[in-house]
C-alpha cells in the first residue's frame, strides 16, 4: 500500500514555522519554487512572531499542531 504524500505547501509552512520559532534567518529557506517558498516564509513569519511573544518549546509545538490540522 502506498503512502499518500503530504501537501507540500503545508509541509513548507510547518518547516518555516519551526525555523522561525528556533530563531533562524529567513535567508535559510531551502525552497526554490516561488509558491512553496512563499508558504515557507509565511510559516517563518508566524514562527518569529510566536518566538517574540515567548511561545517557545511546548507551547509553540501545540500551536503548530492546531495550525496544520
């Protein structure tokens, strides 16, 4: 049985969010495709905002679970 691939936009957002929460630069975006890169940057911006608001560690992960669901 084949596994269904996850949505690449959701995956890019999640990875961008994790990069933003951990304080990485937006220049560290590994994505080349413009649409997918935009999703990564959207996730990065939201992650940085949560980092600045103090939502790091478990509280940030809980928010990520609600965003990607």
